[in-house]
């Protein structure tokens, strides 16, 4: 039985991720997890999470024993490359390639258990909205009183709000520094150069 898991668009260079993938390829899952937990590369954590996810899928969906599994293949494929620019000497610019990768993992059983089909899991009966509405039709009197009090407070607040934009002449805001009438006000402006 093969269990597959994949991780797409990992923002690390495939060349650097392959260094970690080469260590765990072909190992039993428990030994691979030990290697990954104590690795010091940055690519260790996404591969560790992927192996743990594949193990969880095997145990949960197919009811397999996780001690009976090993990593058959782990492939690191190149993903999309983001192209960015960096400034260089004499006004030039050169590209930076921010590479990403896809990881494809396949787990296989050491001794075949004969299980080929995923186990059936019965879902709970769906909850209908009508049942929820009927259950909550009669609101408690305490909630109604609280709601009325809040509405009264909000009406008082809206009555006190004054729009300061409508205070000046013809609905325009008042200009700082008083009126600009007269010859001196037109010539000697505050921010003229």
C-alpha cells in the first residue's frame, strides 16, 4: 500500500531541500523522524511536517501500523521562480532568483498488510437550520431589556454629534488664522514662498 503526500510552493531552493531529502530517502519512518528532529538545516522542518502528515494519513485513513512504513521515494521538483532586482555598481541592476520547490513523498509498507481501501468513516448527521431556529425562537426577557437599553444610549450619542465641516461660510470649514479678506490677506499668505 502506497501513501502519498505532497507539499507545493515551498519557498526554499530545491537544491538546498534535496540535501535533507537525500538523508531520509529509503529510511524507516521512525529513523527518518529522528534524523529530521535533530537536523540543523532550514529545510528540515517542512520535510518533518510532511513525513508526519503522511504518517497521520496512513494511520487515520488506512488504519496502517506506522512502524511498518518506510520512505520509498521523496522527490524535490522545481517550482515557480520569483525574479527580483538588486542594485549594483554604476547604476546597474541584476536579477535575484527566489526559487521555490515542490516535495512529493511516498510511504510504503515493509510487510504488506493487504489493506487497499480507505476505511469508511461515518459523518455525523447534518444539523438543519430550522431546528436551530425553533430552539432559539423564544428569546429570554433579560436579553431583550439589555438590547433596548443599548439602543437608547446610541440614540443619545447621535443627537450630540456636530459636523465641524459645516461651521464656516457657505458650508466650508473655517480657515486657520481668521478671515482672508482684504489686501494684506491676499498678498501675505502664510505659506507663500
